[in-house]
C-alpha cells in the first residue's frame, strides 16, 4: 500500500511536470497574444514570423498594393450577389479572389526568413481554400 501511494504520487508529479512543460513550450509569446487580441494581422505577422525591419517594410508595401486588388474582387463578388448573378458567375469571381490571395501570400512568404515562409503558408493557405468571402480572413492561430 505504501508503494502504491508513492507510485501514484510520483505519476501525478510527472504528469503535472509534463503538462507544465507542454504549456510553457506551446504558449504564444506576449507580443503574439496582443496582436491576436487586437486582430492586428500585420503586428501578428511581424512578431510570429520574426521579421526584421526591411522584411516587414517590404511585406507592408505588398500588402498595401494588394489591398486595391482585394477591394476590387470583393466589390465584384458583392455586386454579383446583389444582382442575383448565376451561381457559376459568383463561383468564378470567388475563385479569382482565392487564387489572387494565394499568389499574394506566396509573395509575402518569399520575403520572410528561411523556414518562416513555409510555416506562414501552412497557416494561411488552408484559410484561403475555405474562405467564405464574408469578411477578412482572421489571424487566429490554432496549433
């Protein structure tokens, strides 16, 4: 009985230690948490992917230039929906939007540090594939 209690205590301590290490390793840094709470995609991008000033400036420039295309795509989709366009037309407009976002994200990834671009694409491309065109894709990250 004495050994059983000792063993159970040892197992409980090991489990608690494992959980603590897992939590500490997988916890988002404070700057990432703040960017996510604020919904600030650019702050999240800079922090999460460890961008230096030059990389961040280049990505901001790409983002601003892409914003015009994005606005055009959204306007075309909303106009087609408003006038009750055939579903094939709306689907084609949505595909154009998704394809353009994917290309944009690949350009962004190319400006990131080695290894970070692939990680970025692994996060954002699945969101593009399932994008419902009802608002901007969010920056919530689920590991």
